[in-house]
C-alpha cells in the first residue's frame, strides 16, 4: 500500500515511546531479566548520549539548510552532508540508539525482542512514506543518494 497524502503517520517519537512503554510493561508482567552488570548501565548511558548528540547534529544540519524536521512536512532540499552522509535516517538512527540505551538500563530482554518489530514498524509506516516523497521531489538525485548512502548505517 502506498503512503498517500491522506494516510495518517504517527510521529516517530510516539512510535519509539510506545515501544519503550511496551518493553517496560512486558518487563513488569513477564520478567526476562538480563544479567546485571555495571558495563551494561554505562553502555546504556553512552548509547543514549550518542543518540542525543546525533539527533542534535542532524537537526542542526536541517536547520542550516532550512528544511523541515517534521515527517509530515515537505523538505526544501536533499541533505547529503553531516550525518546524512552516512545514514539516510540519522534522526531515526539516533532514536534507535536512545531506545537501545533505555533497553540496557531496563536490564530486560524485552526491548531487544521488540527491536526488530520497532524497526519494521518505522520502515513500513514512516520511512517508506518519506522515501516516496523524496523520490517525487528530488528524482534522480535522491535515487543516486539512495544507492550511495544506506538507510540506517
């Protein structure tokens, strides 16, 4: 099914928040604890920090190029510099790093079991819509960019 203009797309932060809430709830109802280790807590905070820095970097590049950060908006330019030089979706990559950091802090297997579903949900409900829009707006320039830069990493 094509993502047309009338299709409702949940804001990506809400999708990530829903999966964090789901992982937390499952952790409470059916505990699948990971072994506790200080390294996991440290790595969780590092992942969250890297995610926040990446998100801010991508937002700054978008601001400098005067294009929208809003997934419902119409981008004014095709970004290929900064974090967009190694990921077509650096903000979603940042969201995923933050999610993984929270998953480590929860100390549960649930966030990791839900991660593939989260990625599939993002690709099917948000990213595909954005890719169709960028193809319509930027044509061959976007197709060339897609061949050169991976979706996530």
